[in-house]
C-alpha cells in the first residue's frame, strides 16, 4: 500500500502552527482552525508572517517533513532578464 503525503499551505497572517502530540495544529487568534496528523504530511509551506513552534520544526526534521518558509515580498530584480528572454 502506498501512503500519499499531502502538503499543508499556511497563508493566514499571524497563524500559529505547532505540534500537539502527533498532530499539527494551526491556530489563528487562539482558535484552532485545522488539525492534521503529522504522518499524513510530506511538507508544510508557510507564506508571510506565520509562527512555528520549535517543537514542530524539530519534529519535521526528525520525520523528514519538508518545511518551507516564504516571505511576502517579491524580488523584481530578475524581471527585466525574464522579459528580455521571452
């Protein structure tokens, strides 16, 4: 049997993502919005101002769960190069 791993995208500003036993929990303004068993996740992608607990980061490293942190600012330095090529 093949296990399909999902990617969790967190885009809500000021969200707090942390580990609750073996479950990844996403809270916004101290209200739980989502709970996902960590063994179902292959990656977590966070956009902007998202807080992560150190325990969650450690768990992701131990379990091989990819963790991607992206800023909301876009660098336009490559835009003239891309426009010139296409």
